[in-house]
C-alpha cells in the first residue's frame, strides 16, 4: 500500500453547473406556471361566487319588506357589485377573457 490510498475513490461526475442552473430555471418556471394557474382558477371561482352573491342580494332586495332590510340590501348590492367589478377587472388584466363566460 502506498500513502495515497486514503485519497483514492471513485469520483462520479454529476451534472455540470450549467445543467444544474438549467434544471433550476425549468423548475422555477413550472412553479410559476402552476402558481399562475392556481391564481387564475381561484380568481374564476371567486368571480363566480361574487356574481352569485350579487344576484342573491338583488333578489333579497326585491323581497325585503321593512325599511331597515331595504337599506341593508342596498348596501349589500353595492358592495357585491364593487367586489364583482374588481374581480372582473383583475381577471381581464390576467388575460382570462375567454374563461370569464364559464365563471358566469
């Protein structure tokens, strides 16, 4: 045995630096795509719910009998309308124009 046996070992070369960076970049791009998909899916669900809330407020306003409930549903309709318009604007900014019809 010579004195260098402790330093002998099989060195298996792994992926190079460029491959590591490339794989990380692909990984992050996929995560960004997945996150964008989740955000758009969530936004469409919220948009659908906001529309349903707005329509329910309008229906309840039509059936309200006393002045306090009429006032309440007026504010509720306005709040639901503002929320729906905000979500609609946000969906258009994300380029979900074609998916908006499904949310209705």
